[in-house]
């Protein structure tokens, strides 16, 4: 049985009129937890129920992979990096890289996260004195870009951080463009193509130069950063090291996955706190009681459970990746509806996290839903901000540690205030974003 859904013209018109994020939500309300749309020869299916999340990511995962839907990402951004690779290459790379991203493994970068957080405190102290309005998403983007680039390339300067950040964001914008699949060939010198090619050249050449510089020095003198670890690691079966191209692709992938998502999470955290004063008051009480104005250590994070609950609730209500896609290798069924081979399945943390069957008062920002008792009683697959199963985002522990630390460092000293009468306009820009930005005044507590 075919899933219901809007016709092609209705879908295209709805997306153009309401935006992808909002029209998909309206379609969910109209057609139910599984619906589909035909776009030419392509079948696009949307699945919102946690059972579908479990099926595609876990029990039926052998039938789903990152195939044609990820071709633009592979071609223009990540190459064969872990996020986009498939098959044996993905399995080998995942095994090689997993030890660096365990909860214990990511603690190697905690001091760096703390230093960059303290540096931002100093900047915000000056901003608070002047009462200037800032775009909070830019503030968060710069600090998370610095953290991930210093974690990857320990010798990165602020100038190189800004250059690399801007170049990768240009590449991301090129891929995320609604017209990316219809773009003119890269050899045609359009303004868009020239900007993309210049950005790609800067990123590729910068990483190649860093690798060459390390190869030319004694390994004992290499900095203890992620690039060195990737260069040193060897496949257990073959003894082979990563190729130069794979080192480059994994570096770009790590920056892409580890910078923008955490930047969005922290941005949305400030919006949520400014909109929910009672949550802010409870957060401040915990931070003041445990830290008393001190910079937190990693060991002290376990004494800041409510701070982490705030982060988790931000990831529930405002997941940086509101949708992710898996392609069906062969025919299947989801929710009693036929899945044709080659169909693209859109899973949506944004809407699964708002499913009224699994979340009480789902639109409310409520960190208390993350107490152990309430969390344990919930459907295991109702929450998937980093996806789930074998292809869960490898950087989830890095992102949670970074968000936990940054929120603890900044929120005990500052309460950014929204512009009067500000109303957010949520949209999907590849990731979740605000069409009207997030202007805030940095206010010292």
C-alpha cells in the first residue's frame, strides 16, 4: 500500500510558500506519521514515528544506506569522509576513528574547550559594558570553529581559523543551495562557481600543507591533536595508514560535523534561556551552588546535571539537523506502507521530538523531562538528535562535552537578552536556522 501525501505540484508550491521545515510539519499533521511525495523519478518518504526511526537505523539498517541522496555532499564537500562514506570504507574508518571520540577520548580536548570559553568570557565582558547588540549565532560560530580547528590542527592561528571557517562555510552553502543539483558545471565561471572553487582550493591546500609539514618533521615532535592521531593510526588487519585524500576528507568532515552543529545548539540555548526565565533561574542556582564563579573542570560537570539537561532539551526542541536521510537499497515497509527500492527516507528529529504521543506538552522547553526517571520511561527511539544505531554521529560525545562546558562557563556570568518584541522565524538551511538571525544584548549577571 502506498503512503498518502501531497502531489508534486502541491509539495513544491507548499515548500516555496511556507518553507521546507514548516510545510513538512503541516503535511505530517494532515497525512500522518508516514507520507510521501514523488519528485520526478524519485520517491521521498517522511517517517516521524519512533518505530520508523528504530527500523531504519537499527533493526532494518541493512536495507538503508547513504546512497544517491549524499552524492552532492560527497562530490562538493566531504569526499569519502566518515559522514558520507559507505560499505567497507565506512566500517574501516569508523573503527579507526571511534577511540578518539569516546566519552573518555574527547576529554583530551576539554582544556582547549575551557580556554576558548574563558577567552569568550573576556570578549563578552567588554560587550556587556558597552551594551552593544550582537548576532549571537556569529559569537557561537566563532568559538566552536576555534575549538574544533584547534582540536584538529593544534597550531591553528586565529587568522587561519577565520579563513578556514569562512571557506568551509562557503562550501557548505554551495551544497545546501536548493539549486545545487541543477548548478551549471564547475568549469563555467559563474560567480557562485568561482567562490566555491576558491574556497575548496584554500581548504584542500591548507590541509595538504599541514600534512606535508608534519611528514617533514620527526613524529615525536608532532602536536597531540586530531590530525596527528589520524596520521599515526593504522588499520589492524592491513597495517595501512590513511591516504592523504582520506586525511583531508576526514579533516573537513570533522570540522563540518563538529563546528556548525554545536554552534547551532549553543545559539538556540541562549534563545531558550532568554524565553524561559524560570529555567534560567534554576540553571543559575545550580552553577552558583557548584562553581561559585569558578571555571568548571571536567570532573565538576557530573555535579552540573541540570546544565546538561538544558543542553539535551535544546537538542530536543531545536535539533541542529532537523532532518536526515537514508536511501532504501531494496523494497521494504515502514508503518504498513510500501517503500520502493531507491526511495529516500527522511527521518526528522525536529518532528519526532514533537510527537505528542511520546512527549508531554512537546512545544514547551522543559529540561526536567531529562531526569533519569522520565528519560527511562520514554520510547528508546523518540530522541535522535545525532541519529541512532551504527551510524550515530561519531562526534556526539565531543558536542555534548563542548556544549556542557561552554554553557557552564558562560551562563554563570552572562544572561544575553533578546531584542524587544523579537519573534523567531525558524527555517531549514541544510541545518536548523533562524531566517531573521538572533540579535541579543550581552548582559552581565
